[in-house]
C-alpha cells in the first residue's frame, strides 16, 4: 500500500470532488467550484493538498498562498470562506495533511499558516499551533419541517414581525436573472456602509453567479415591496446544507421587517426542498446583537477555531479592528468608512480584500 500527501489541482482532478461527495464534513468551500471563485477573484496561488492511498483520495486540504506587501506572505485555508480546513477518513489522514502544510509554510518562506475549522483539534506533534475562537457559526436543523420550526421559533416577536411584513405587502422571490446581482450588490454596499466595512468587490459576486448558478449552488432571494427590492439574500447550497452568504438591505424600509421576512422565506424554501441544515454562518463572538438575532430563529451555535502556526498572523489584528473591535481606533476607522462616497467605498473594497484573506 502506497500512502502519501500530494499537490493536486481540484479543477482538473475529478477525484477531489468525488471525495467530497462521500465525506459528511465536506462543505461548498472545499469544492473545486469555490476554489475556482477565490482564485479568479483574488488571484491567490493554489497549493491544495490531498492524501492519496493507492491512487484513491482519503483526505483533502484546500490551501492558498497569499502574498501581500501590507499583510505579508502566508498559507490560508481558506480566506472569505467560513470554516474549511482539512477533512479526511481518519485522524491520521488529517494529521498528515496538517504536517504537510506546516512543512510548506517553512519551505515557501511564509510567515504563518492559518487553518479555519469547526472540526479539527490539532494533536501531537501540532501543539505549536496557536488557537483563537473569534467566531461562532449558527445552524438550524431542518428535519422537523417548516411548520414545526415556525411553531417553535423561540422569540414570539419574530413570527409577529414576519406576519406584519407580509400583511404590509412584502413578498419574496428567487432571482433567475444575472441583472439581479447588480440590484443585490447596491443594497450590499449600503449594508457594509452601515457597519463601517468596505464591501467585497462586485467581481466576486459576478463570478459566483457564473460558476455556481449553473450548478444550482447559488440562490438569490429578493424581498419586494411595490416592485422595489428592499432586501436581498444570497444563499449557497451544497449537499444537504443551505448557507446564508451575504445580505443587502434598504434601511429606509426596516419597518416592513424585510430581513426577517427574507430569512424565513429562505428557511421555508430549504425545508420544502428537503435540505437538512440551514447555516446562518459566522458571527463575531462580540457581536451580541447578531448572535441573538440568529438564536431568535432557533439557531444553535458552534465555535469556529482559527489555528495559526507558528504564530498568530497579522490579519487577526485587522479582523479585530474592522469586525470585532470596540476600541477608539476601531470606531474611528468605521466612522471614516461610513463617510466615504459610494464610489470611494467600492474602490476601497476592490483594493483591500485581496490583502485581508
């Protein structure tokens, strides 16, 4: 029996996606489709690894190298993707992939390795990893069906607000035209401004539509009032999981509760199509309001760990500044971002994100 860790190109080697189809922990971010999106959007160098036994894959580790004059050179699994990291048929397989990634960190002259995962705990000889847990992910099991989930929403006002929004004329449809991506993006920019965050580049969503929509892995829910889109929710599907990706809101219409109406419409849609899990994705541990909102729908939280080797990376500092920060500096940065004109805000997003993964 010949077992080894190999470099692999998921876009040309069908064994990668074939392995994901058999593994319960595989998510969209592991797939060749998602890796193609990241590479085409940000230009990161792919250095993906697989564990091969007699020609059959027993594990994979999606991994990219990021070079930046601002944030340095590092290996990441994966930027802007939520929990990724290695998956395998055994702990020995995962350990072998991690060991190979550690070796590559030194061989490629990278300052650190960053693995983001909900499922691994590095073991000996990986006690050199530093661990942060800055995020939680929030999920709703869907097996009970939409009717039971509705009855058991733990916060009564959630149901009341959804019903109120519908009575006032808010309806939700699933987009089937690429032009609707532009509508989503303008609302997304508004939402980023409100939170003092630069928006990710339009190119990302344009490529997402082209890559994922033909595979029925991307779904754009639009909340409409009097023929005006007032909320847009971009969701991803992979196997039996529906994941909330990005949201954009017209804040002039909050009294119609469009966010809640859209989120519930997506959950109902997922139940009707037999999906098993709805994933609200990550919230920063310090964002009590967002975490409470997700729990108000009945979501349960799972910690997301960021593993660093041999040290915590520079991007962790920027993350806390832009997302989790409560310091004067963080508030000042957010205030400046909020005051930028829309064109300037988009330029900032186009510029900074390739450095931030």
